C-alpha cells in the first residue's frame, strides 16, 4: 500500500547562494546567511549520504512507487530532478520537521518544459525552382504533439511540451528568403512568449538552403540562442543527408541523425534525440558535440547503409554511443546537389560533458579517417547503366518485373520530376509492358480531366520545370483513369495508356516510393515487366517487393555523376571532384 509521499525542498539554496560577498548589509547579517547556507548544505549532504540516494525525475519516482508499493523519499536538487531513496516514514519524519524549521517550502510540482520547433527541407540548388511557403506543410500546436512517438514519450514522462511551428516540405529547389524568414520569425516569437524552458528540441532535415543566406541553419540556431541563452540545452534530430557546418553544431548540445538509408528510422531517431535531451536535463549534463567535416561529396546512392563499407561505419555508431561519457554518434552522408561550402560528409560524437569531449573528438577523428580511407569503395549497391542499356537489360531479363530508377530526375533528391527522357526511350524501344510513375505535370493532368476517362488525346507532357536536360514530349494516349484518392494529393492524377507504356501524370510533386502509392492509382507494379520510378536508390518499400532493380544514370538536377555538375560554392579540394587530393584529420 502506498502511504503517501514526503517532499523536502532546497530551491531556496540557489537564492541564498546569490546573496554572498557583495552584499551591502552588515557583517552580522552576512554571517548569519552564510551560517544558514552551511547548515542547509550539511543537512542535505547527510541525508544524501545516509540514504545513498540517486537522481531521478518526479514522474519516475511516482511510477516507481506505484510499481513497488513502497514509499520513497524525494529531495529536489534541481527543477525536475529529485534524489530518491526507498525509506521508512518514521525515518523521514525528523528530517522533514528539521528542514521545514529551517525555512524550506513545499515543492511547486514544476515539470520539465521542452519547447519544440523545426524547419525541414532538402534543398537542391541545381533545380531552377524557388520553394515558397505555399510548398510547405505547417504543423502547429496539437498537430505537433498528438501523433509522433517522441511526443508521446515526453508526455508519458510528465514533460510539458511547448509546440511552436514545424515547417516541412518535400525535397525541391532552394527555399525563398521570405518563406524561411516567416517560419523563423514565427518560431522566435513563440520562443519569446514561452516563458522559462528547460530544453529545446528541433526537428530538422539538415540540408536546408535559403536564398541570400550562406547558412540559414546557422542563422536559425544563432537567433534561438539569443532568446534562450547559452545554458539551455538544445537537441536536434536530422536526416543523414544533411549538410552540416561546424558553426551550426556549436549551437547544439545534442544531435542525432538517421542511421539507415533508405530511411526506416526517422521516428526512432527523433525518439532517441528527445530521450537523450531528457536524460541530460535530469542528470544535469551539459553535452557538447565533437564535429568534423570530411571532404567527400557523394550521392546518397553511394551511401546505402546496408552495403559495405558504409554498413560497417554505421555499425560503429551504437558502440561509440555506448562508451562512458558519450551520448550519441552520427554520420552524415550529406546532400551533394546543394552547391554550398558545407556540402558533404561529416561525423559527430556527442559528449555528455566537456570532460568527455577529448574522447568524443578521438572517436570522431577515428571514424572520419576510416571513412576517408575507404572513399574509393563508396559505390552504388545496384547495377547502374545508361537508360538505353537499362531498358534493354530489363526487357531481356528473366525476372518477372524489373524496377528502373530515373536517378537524374530523382524527386526524392529535389529534382524536377518532369523529365521526359525515359518516356521517350521507352517508346523508342517499343516496350510492350512498362509503367512510368510518374511525370509531374498538373497542366497535362487538367487536359486529361477535360477529355475524360476513355478519351484519346494528344498532349505535350513534362519538360516544363526541367527545361535544361529535358523538353516537353508530345504523345497520344487513352485516359485509363483519373484516380482521386491519392494520399496527400488534393487533385486527381491521370493514368494514360501510351502504346506499351502506362504513364502516370501527377498533379503534385511526389515520388512513388512504396507499393501503396501504386495501389492508390490502381496499378499493381508486379503485374508489369518494367516499372520506372523517379528516385535514385529504390526506397525500402519497393526494395522489399522488387525482383530486380537497375539504376539508370540519366541527366537531371540529381545527376549521379557529380563530376558532370558545375559547382561554384562547395569546399575545394573535395573528393571526387579533386580525385588526387590528400587529407587527414590532423
Ligand atoms: Zn534522406
């Protein structure tokens, strides 16, 4: 049976400690205050030693009591942190009386308060499209906290979450200054109005690039620090395709990036990050990040985490994270289609406190050097070929279905998604049974809607955003369907039968990365010989069903052959643009 709990408070200690030597009051008054402090500290230390207490949170203490049906003594050592010890009510009583007599007051049941914000975007600077505020989905208030596992965890732990704004958009061209500043300013205003907070959680992608800002993420954290100060812990979770600068990392206490590509651990990474933040708050850590940029620029397709040597590098992260004094470790593959100085690979190791920073640096350096040594082995994990060779291999294949990725026009890397080269080549090869999912062209979809299901029409598709590597292609086909029930899409798409090709024309800029996306437009991909999607590596949902995959090395704003792109801002020298360069951490 639970007898009840007793709370003893020491929050006055901090107030008293602030009033020492520089006081203008008399010597005696000062002496009495110091005596009071000394007595207080002595009593607190004796209690701690006597009961062999350990720190925990008030909510943990409550849970512990409920589970064990025992009474625990809790002494507040910091807002949100208590020392706990299983004890007997009669042992506690004298301490309660004596400390109450010394002027202690009951606890105000203060919870840990964590403020949450985020700007998530993967910005492709080669794509001639300016991403505006209208392209973002904005989450505010309960929309931020009602669903994700990280929020449920914090709520269960008794943490007060202060949601502000999480702005997120699919990968595309760089973000407009107006859009970024409107998100940033809304977040900063919410921070100013939030009152005192214990910690900050930022939900980021890491490859944000904004027009007129050399490093918008650095600007973002610097503005946040101006409000919350240097002492408040800031934790951030990332996609491993982020481009991370040292200055940005300096503003953060805890960071954690995905450990899988194709990504299957987004929620897990967010959860790991907030768990580390809460642990640091409860244990009174002041974590610091050891960060290193590695001069390697590779497409994500050479950084698949299930393929060697990348697999082995990522395997080391949990081992490093398990070391004493280390909280977490990350490897960023980077985003090579953002022409910025910070683009490329980087590693981070989070030290629990400054005293473990040298160990964190040592681990980061070891990881960085080993990655550098293996740079020549960072290769595609699937067969890569020209589009013509890919189509011929697929047609000749004994596999029932072959997936071909149109990697240069990879929507998931922010490319246009309206390139027509692959469609042109499929028709040229007179394939008899292919699906192309899809080409982004709202105007062509409108023409199909006006023509209606079953109608035959001539329409010029694609080549409107990607007018650099592509051109509109005039085709004649029959409107097979106008599927409307596509998740995330407000207008219908159009499925057009063009000779042997089933072409999906998309009303919004999105990729087919999962079998559900095909089901939504009424297509069974495995019922066709060739399935073309506009991505680089095949996402996990499609990997799971694909009998075979070939990556077509097509031109576009996500060209896999980086040497073919014109870079102006990336650091030089950098591998593989400067293949003969040498480098080491020291
Ligand atoms: Zn990613």
